């Protein structure tokens, strides 16, 4: 008997290009990071391949071992399959240990709904915050000619999230949740977007909005902040000049008094 998942995959007629982030000389993460990224992304990618193949999908891997694959080569592999979907697996990192949560990125407008499906499933199964769906011009998303999504499965620099990431059972769960998103299975729930992630200067304007899409700060607000900063800097400069002028006057006055006394 053919499963519902296999029927859905055949109906969509999809090939999935699974991209395990980093590899080889590119360890991923930040300097001094205790838990490396490249092996974990590969493990999740390989698990994702198994899940998808079990559900009737054809899967192409950009790398299947610990080797360095350039961004250009990853893009070329994806573009060699014009009817495919590109899914890049990563883990996040930050200089601040407390940074946490799941982020998902896309660039092409036809990738927004796929990003939302994958993100909402991963967030629903993760014990951490929803940092939102973001539009960014990452090379592998900007240069691929097929729909593409990059999912950040948590911060390895956060001890709590890293403890989950090193667990094989959790990486299997991540693979299954990403696969559900690819299959377009309705997510069980939408977790609220973290308050600190509602807007950002780092994201592009969104072609699709929703409760967990991070908005770009409007240009007017950015220019207003810049103007305030400029005014603050100008005011500070005037204060410094004024202070310097007063100091010079005091010094001059003191010098005159001293000369008078010596006479």
C-alpha cells in the first residue's frame, strides 16, 4: 500500500537539493566555539535525505561527507535541477552566549511560503524561541534559480541549545520537522515571534507577511535614527568645543593673573 506522503511527493513531482552548511576547512560558527557546526549540519542533512526518500522524494546532496564545497558549486548543483527545491541546513552562532532561537531565511518571493512552512514546523518542535522568518540576500539563496530556504536550527554558542543539537534524537526530530515543512503539512501551531525580533535593519522588505515574519525597519525610521544620531554627535561636538573654549579662556585668565603677580 502506497503511503499518503509518497502520493503527495509524486503529485508535487519534486526533487529536493539538500545543502549541509560548511564542511572541510570551513568549520562554521565563530572563533572559540566549543561545538562545531559542520558535522551537525551534515548529520541533519543526511537524516533529512532518508526521511524524504522514504516519503517518495528524489534527493540531491551538495555534500555527503566532510569536504569543503564552495558557495558557487552549491549553487551550480541546485541550478542543475530546474524543477527542484533548495534547502540549506545550518546552526547559528553569536558572540553573546544568551542568543537563542530558530531563524529561517529566503530571498525569492516564490520561496516565502516554503520558508514559512519549514520554519513553523521546526519552531513547533524546538524548545526555544521563534526568531522569525527573514528575507536576506545570502549567496546561495540569491544566486539559485529555484525556490530556496536556509534554516538556522538553533545557536551552538548557547549552552542550552547546543545540548540539544548534540543529541542524535533531536537532530532526527529536526530532519522530520523540516521534511513536514517541505511536504506542506499544516503546522500544529504558530508560536509567537520573540519580541526582540519583530523588526530588524538587517532584513529586506517582505513580499509576504504573517505573524512570524520579521519586518524591515521602514526607511523613514532608519533615517530618523540616523538623524538623531547625527544631531547627538553634532551636539556633543559643540559641547566639546564650548568646553575647550572655556578651558582656554580660563587658562588665559590664569596666565594673566600669574604674570601680574610676578610683576
